[in-house]
């Protein structure tokens, strides 16, 4: 004889959600209540006491008033929205709720207490959700007699604006609950992504590993806070640099999320950087306290003010070497772009290729770029003629004997590059700066084959060089300070943003970017979430210009694998070991868009 337990009796899919309960009316809870009310649902909002209810009402009024001011809704619509929300201090008012979501403080015991109390209040078919961003949904669900109806529904802040919602299923979440909640979130006009119950879920797992790595980079004095942030903004198109973003999130919040993720997954890359803990202990929590990695005008102010770590305007880099003629070695896309950048800035440029056809190709590329700009009204025929007049092509390295700086942009092969630097050392005049655009190879290996290692430096442009603003200026242990300063000043003269760092694999951008991409591949490999959901989570949850798999397919999986291998060999960090899935795709020849197959299939596009 068998008996039917509450956990095994699931209602049919397609629940009719009419009344929504929201427990906790802070910024997040009030935002969630507003989202449901905007979409025609009746909402019951619950808070601890009358003062908290008043604050919740204030959140709702201010948020909807901003929407009115921006023309998103009318005053009449605002009144309708607020009229759909009933505020109370009694959980018993949730009796008729079809869906209840809690958005209280990130305390496991408090959340479990709420789910335990809901057992005796709501009906057996009511779906219960937690908005936790890092705690175990499974553990929260155990406080309820029917854990199968408990699910994670993680809205992003501010909820009325952010379109992403992470839906977290536990091992006991009923399929009908998952299906119905996904449909409900879509009804709100949000984009749901589904994942399993792991600390950090999709967005925070990938984001906070990257942020933690940035703190470690700053803590090790590898680069300044300004240069780390500028590198990711101008090199990757991120809306904020990692340290500024941590200040916005709150360093205490970041520490708690990282600590929770580390304790659950034991991934050393999630172990909070010691500096983060020191800042939190000292009360330097970011914008909300007026000081974190940066100093702010006042607590809760977004305005950064100068402090002891702010670079002085008097320290602006100056040209310590006289730069009139620039040499470029190479005729590929990067070399042609660099030659165009210098010529546009008024420098005479001598570029060297292996054949006359290659040389002519550079001039054709620059001409084509100008013609497109002229067609759009962004350039003139006179301007094109002036730039082309400053460009001189050659097939002989010996013609570089008179240049003041030479920038090589040839194949990423250390043997080929070191041979070139041996030749440049013999050809170029004393005092000429020898620069490499390598993105991953050790610059000191090129410097040591010359008799002038003090004049060798990294000048890592980003592709396309004519558009991307960032240049990583990479100094070796032998690079002269005047050479570094001159190179930074030169970047400024050609309209680029220069960031300084030392000679180690990945420099700033790739050292922060590629471990994050590798983590995304591992997440996909573990069947934690789909590539589409991971991409949506990072674009909409973190405002990144591209999702990790979109980006990997654009960069090329072979290029990505090579960089990841360099990082692993350099740092010997187990977490940097290339994901086996990435290795397998490269072995199969699925390199991304260039082969029409990578993490996605582009053959039909």
C-alpha cells in the first residue's frame, strides 16, 4: 500500500497567479513589488513594523515618481500601480497569495524562519520564492514542509529597470513550479535564465571571481587602481572598472558573497583577497561609507574626489625622447591600424612588410578606411591625402635606421620576434625605442637579445587599433623610466589611453578577462546553465557588451586557449588551467566565427 506525501502531489502546470506576496520592502523588495504591480498583479507587501512599512512606501513612491518624471508612466498609471499594493506588518495577510517572494536580509536563519512560518499561512499550491543572491535555496527550502514548491527567483537591482531574473531550481523543485515561475517572469517582461543551486548562481559566480582577481592585482601593486579600471573600460568596453564597481556594490557585500561562494565551492579564486577583508574591517565599504578603493565627496555620493593615491596633474607623462619618425614592422590588420593611428596624429611613419604586395595592401587598407569615413562625413579628401603622404612603405628593415621608435606587430611567435629584435638592435640608431605589441609573450625575452634592453618596451594596442582607445604600456625589469614615460606620453599624443603594468602574462586586460571566460566554459561544461542563459546573465545582469561565449567565438577559441595556457604556465594557479571543453573545441577545429563553428554554429548565418 502506498501513501501520497505533500511533496509528491504537484498541481498541474499553468497556475493562475493573481495575488503576489512580497516579504521585505527595502530597495530590492519594494522594486519587486513595483514590478508585479506595474504588470497588473495585486501585491501584498509585508514588513516588520510600521516604520519599515513607511520606508517601503517611500521607496515605492520615489521610484514611481522617477518613472513619471522620465515619461515612462503617467501620474494616473502611478496611482493605479500604488493602488494595487497593500502594505502590512502581518504575515497572515498573505493567506490568499498565489506566489510569495521574500527579499529580506541575507541571513539563512531569518529566511528559514520566514519559510517555516509561511507553512501555516499560505495554501498548499502557493509557490514560495527567495530572492537570495548567494545563499543555498535548497537549505532555505528545508524549512518548509513542501520544499518542492520552493524556488529561487533572483531579481537584479533596481528590479523595475533590470531585465534579468535568475531562476534557481533545487534538486527537489517540482517541474511544474519551475515551468510556472518561468512563465510568470516572462509575463513581467523579464528575461529568465535557469540554473542550479550553487552559491553565486550564474552572474555573481562569474562576476565576483573577476572582481576578486582585480583586487588581488591591485593588492600586489601590479597596477594602479585607475589603470586597472581604465584597462577594463577601454579595453573591454565594460561600463565600470572592477574596483569602482566594487565600491558601488559595497565591499562588505562583495566580501560576504565571495566568502559564501568559497565556503561552498572551495575554489581558491573565490577566497576573498586579504585586502578586501582589511577594507571591510576598517569600515571602508565603498560609496555608502564615502571611502573604499576610491574616496567620495560624501557617503552615498557617486562623485570621486582626490586622495593620497590620486595621480597628480603635475606628473603627466612627458616626451623624454624626441619622437618625429615612427617605424612599424608588419602589414596585418594590427600593423596597418597602428600605422594609420600615428599618421593621423601627425607623425611620419615608415612601415615595413615582407613584399611589395603586402606594403601596397596597407596603403589600400588605410585608403579604404578613409573612404568609408568620408562617405559618412567624418573625414575629408584633404585629410586622407595628408595622412597617406605621411605613410611610407618599404620591404627592407634597413630603412628603419632613422626612426625614433619602432613598433613591431608581427606574428605571436617568440622565435620570430626575438630574431626581429636582434635585427632592430643592429639597424636602429642609439636611443631609438623598440616596442612590441605582443599580447601575451614575455617582453624581457625580446629585450635580452639586444644590447639595449633599457630601450625595449611593450606597447599593446587593442584591435582595431584605429578605434580602440586602450594601450597597455608594459615595462620590463630593464626598461628605462624615461622610455616608459615617453611611451605613455606618445600614447596621449595619438589620442590613446595608456595604462602601465609590469611584464607578466596577460598584462592587465587579458589576465582579468580570460580567467572569467574560462570560468564560463567550466560552468557550461558542468551543465550548470546553457550558453544562451550564461550570455544573457552577463549582458543583462552585469551590463557587459557581450556574453562570454559570444566573445570567445569572436576572439577565436584557439587564441583564447593559447592565452589561457600562457596564464596557467605563468601563475601555476589551478583555477587558470584551460577548461577541457575549450581544449576539445580547438582540437575539433571549432574555433568560432572564423570557422563558422565554435560554441555556436554560424554556418547558416
